[in-house]
C-alpha cells in the first residue's frame, strides 16, 4: 500500500509492507543519491514482515518531486518529522531507520520523535577520504538503542573506523566485502545473496530483541 503524506518540506510517500501480526514498524528512508529501490531496503521489506515487523519505505519530498539532489540536512529532518504521525498511526513502536543520509536523519531525530530504536544502514561516518570530518556525534547522540549495518569496504567508514560504543550505545554488524550500497565484488569470497542475508538476518534478530 502506498500512502502520500503532506509535510512542511512538500509531499512525501510511504510504501507499506505489512506484517500479518505486527509488533513493530520499521520505517526506513533512502540516501541522498538514490531511492527506496536500494537493494538493502528492498530486501528488508521482503524479509521482515515474516518476523512480525511491518516495513514502511519512506520517500523524502525531494525524491517524490523528481529532484536528483537531496536538500540540506535541516530540510531532510523536516520531511522525516512530517511523515512521523503516519508511521505511528498503527499504534505500534516505531524503529526509525534509513540508509546513508537517511541514517543520519534517523539518528538526529530519534529522541525528539520518540523512536523505539534506530537502524543505521551504511552510516556515512565521514566523507570518502576525509576521516577527520567525522559524524560520529550524530550516531552516538541518537539516545535510543541503535544498530549499524556497515559494509566492510564502505569508503564512507569501514567498521574498524567506528568509535567504541560507550555503554552499549550501538551495535554494529559488518557485511564482509560490501561497499556503501552493500554491493560485493564478484571476486569476493561470498555472494550478493549472502550479503543481503547478513543484513536481513541481523536486523531480524536485533528487532526481536526490542520487545
């Protein structure tokens, strides 16, 4: 089911993949350079409803409008705040999530919106080649249980570059060989299917611990 939602940043869109007996809603948005057709978002939408998690794929207003470049972070946060009432309408706890820029939005707004937890897919810890421009404060400041799923070869931050998690602030699952889009090279000692299974299986187990 696709649901249009009006926000202060323009019309957004939610595509629902509902569980039969849901206990959680996982709301995930896309990055700054792509949409909800990203391989990890599609895989989660296909897999998680069987685990009692309804998945809401959120398209930010700029994407709905057909623009190619994402606006400033402040505008992304405004769009996310605008869809939140529709995400909480089923009356279930909501896990706030996204990939890349969407993960940053989820971290920045989680406490304010009352998210049950945060799922950060391919969190852009720093711009490629610029580790000194760290965004770790956004991740560490989410204020709710957080799961990071990160490709082993992500140029925006490899798993070993992430800071230690103070007081269990977040957990991290590594997807071996994967890049920022969770693509794995053909020469890798794994498959694309296995990489996606690592993502969906890890998120399903983590979501099950949130009860």
